[in-house]
C-alpha cells in the first residue's frame, strides 16, 4: 500500500527551499559548535581571552572577501555550486582541526578559521540569495499573503532559525568536548556535514541562481545609491553590536563579575537562541491587520520603518549605558538589558535582511546580496577590533564596558542616519 507523502505534493520551489534551509541549519549548527569547541578547548590550554579572540580575526577578514567574490561567483556558476562548495570547505576545515594538540599552532588555527569563514559566507550568501528566486516561483494566494509578505516571512524564518541553531551549536560544542574530546568532536561534525553535502549535491537543482549575463568582477560594487546606504547602515548596525558584545562583554563577565567560562558560554547560547526566535517572529509584528473599513492591510517595510526601530535600539543602548553607570546592580541590569537589546536588535536585523533580498535584482541576485553582506562582515570585523582596543584602553579604570557601550550608541545613531536615506 502506498503511503501518502505530503512533501511530494509540494511545488518544486518549496522543495528547493526546504533543502537549502536544511543545508543552512546543519551548517550553522556545526559552525556554532566549532566556535564553542575552540573557545573552551584553547581556554583550557591557557589561551587568554584576547588571544582567543585573535584566532577568529581571519574568520571575519575572509568573510569580507568571500561575500564580495562569492556573490560574483554565484551569478556566474550558480548558487547550488557556491552552497555545496561552502559545505565541503567546512568539512575540510573541521578535518584540519582533528590533528593532535601539539600540531595546532596559532597560525594553523587561524588558517583553519579562515577556511571556515569562507565556507560560512558562501553558504549564507547562497541561502539568502536563493530565497529571492524561489519565492517568485510559488503561486500566491491573495487571500493569505502577497509575494512580498511571503518573502519577508521566508527570510525571517531562515535568518531567525539560523541564529537559534547557532545557540544550540554552542551547547552541542560544549557537550561534545566533555564527552568525546576536541578531536573526536570535530570528526563527528565533519561526518555529519559530509552526509548533508552529498545529499545537497544530489538534490539541489543545477545552475540555480546563475545569471543570464556573464557579470564582470567590477559589477559586484553596487551602483544603486539606496543599496549602498543600506549596506552602510548594516555595517554600522553590526559594528554597534560587536563593539561591546564580542570581546568586552565576555571579558567583563569573567574578570569583573567572576563568571566561569562555562557559565558565559551557556548564557551567550541562551541569548543567541532567544535572539533567533525574535528574528523569526518579527514578520508577525508587521502582518496584516483589520482597518476601520474592515479591509486588511500590512505595514510597509521601508527605510523609514527601519530607521524608527534603529532609533528604538539607540534608546535601549543609551538607557543600558546610563543604568550601568549610575547603579550598583550591574549583574541584573546586564542580564535583563542584554535580552532587551537583543530583542530590538533582532527586529532591526530581520527588517534589514528582508530589505536587501527585496531590493536585489532578480538576475544576478547573489551579487547584490554578496555586496551587502560584505558590509555586514566589515561591520563585525570593525566591531571586534574596536571591542578589544577600547576595552583594553580603559581596562584599568574599569570603564571599558561603558566606553564600548557608548561607541555602540554612536554607531546605532549613524546607522539610523544611513537607513533613512534608503
């Protein structure tokens, strides 16, 4: 007797979306686990927090380059090939780390992280670009969602779930390190990702996302002023998060509040999971509502709306800064303040992610998305460097975290200025 298979009845575009989302989910899980494995394992080997942060510099630097080049490659050879390349490259990076500890020099670790950074951004750029093309091929039920509303929901789902799974990956990395050790953990992750990569090669449609024209490399730099302003706003937005979140906060929790390294990892994992859930839920805040004449309408997502939410983020950051400066309940304020900051930041990030996919050209979509996420990676890199520099510069006066928060506030203000011009 034939069993009913609901997946077989789905449109091809939705099947492809499910495959891409599955790829992205598993990759993100391994990426989060790998970051926590490196942090915990090499902390145990005696690496200082700032030295640990330096291990990830190549990860961010090569992310910048990959987004720029990867968008161009995706338009020339197809998004299926760039996505699968990212999966196999991550497998190779994991296998590099399966060496005995005595062979894992700092430069070797940075090289492995560089490959992992390239793999991550190839995978992310391919996944985000694919949604633009897939949603256009799904029949629209006007009584439910317009194409743009569906696009917003699909982008929010893949972005929010990615961050939630990254948090789960933090837990997974800690668990694997405890149970099977560092080398066993990276081998386990490599095997899982290899299986996913093989299925992806078999199931993903050939030449998906390949541009009809053969773009020159110079075409990766956007000629659209709106997209350039959006990219500048994204750069400042993510720099505003990482300037206090990446180095300053974990070092402050360890050195000033005496949190254990495991407690810091668990807290960050819970924060990222909550952050991802808010991202995925964000479209519900702007979904269709009944108006006075009983007609349904939805909030238009544009630069003005995003600027409003960016201003709310600036207010939250400033309130957190003032509260930490004038009160003694530092631990309580940081915990609750972080979750409020993360929730508002998640809405901003979700709106940004939708805008770039919506604004990107259909033909060669990966080039616009790649250019935009180049700015995203530059923002993370800038935030990471500023976080270490500012915190260390004001460490002796115990004002490092406050200075980083003030820098975050200024960067959010600049981001709001740019986004209003989109």
